[in-house]
C-alpha cells in the first residue's frame, strides 16, 4: 500500500505540532505548514531524527495563492496522495467584544474561517483523487453556544461547524469525509494569557497531545460495530468537559443551555 499522507496547518507548535509528530510516528508522510519558520525547522529535525518523513513549508492560510503553491509542492512529494487535510491553524483573542479593534476581529475571521475555506477548496482536487480522503477541521466547544468574551472566535467556530456538516454531505459522492474536532480550552500558547469567566470556571485541562490523539483516532478506519456506530459521525468532542457540554446541549431545552453558559461565563 502506498504511504499515506497528511497535510497539517499551524504545525509549528501546539496541537498542530503534536499531531504532526503523531502521524509521522504512525508512518505517514507529513506535510507541516505554518508561518513560524523556526518552529517548522525544529519540528522537521524532530521527525527526521526519529525516522519519519516530513515536508515543511511556510503557509499563510489567509493567502489562497500560497495554498495552491504548497499543495502542489506536497503533491509532488506524496505521489499524488492526500489522505488527510487537517485545518488546524487558528488564533484566539479574548476580551469584551466592544474593546477589540476591528482588525483583531477581522484577523480571527480571516485565519479561523477563511483559511479553512481557502484551504479546503484548494485541496479538493487532491482529496478527490485519493480514495477515502478525509478533512479534519479544528472546531471548538465554543461553537456549542456563543461564549461571552470569545464572541468572534466562537462565531468563526460556528462557521467551521457549518462548513464541516455541509461538505460532509456534499462530498460524500466523492468518497471524502469531513469531520470536526471539539476540544474545550487546551494548554497551548494560544490560551496562555486567556482569562475569561468560562476559563476561570472550567480551567484549561486538555493538552495538545490529548487533542492530537483524538484527531488520529477520528481518522482511523472503522470496522464492525465501530463502523456502524461511526458511520454518520461528524463531530468529535475531545475530553470529558466537552463531551458533557455537547451532550447537554443536545438534549437540554434552549433556555437551560443558555442559563448553563451564562453561569459558566459569570455574566
């Protein structure tokens, strides 16, 4: 069987880096892309020193032309395979909505949402030509219900949720599945200085390795009973807190979901 390949954005640190290492150790050719050249260089060294294969390059996910270029380069190295695209790149800025400059709101939309649209669209020809290809989008438990002090960030994740659900249906005819990972807050540089009512209540408990393992597990082939259970699964909550919030929102009346989120955020 040809070597499987994975293309990961935001791969220089945090969840992206952990995911790159995880897939490399499992025999994948890893495409690692980020704007952090120093982080990519150290990641490449870590992967190759452990006997893995990696192709690394600078990619600003808000630039459609860079997406086209990097995917074409990766395709040349992967023998025409793109088994998994992982849209991981993202930023989070917390604080009162009205206090954030417009540019901060725009930046979150451009990276967290537009980057997913640009990349997934550019990757379509490569995904289509690979049997059983998958797209994994990093969503967030913030997309379960709008979070005070994370207004625009949460809105981008709601949008990613919508893209995921729609494309999973639309692209089924091409044998492409589209999935969303739903971690709560994760111990990475992105949340280092974040302090909101919700983080104060729930803490920041997940690690990058917790999420990368969940991503890897979500992309595994399903067989037997597990295949039957996961056949229609699109959303993958990560961690007990996210699973509890997701389950609660599914079965609770709207007013109760709102009240729970109000109390969690101290608003």
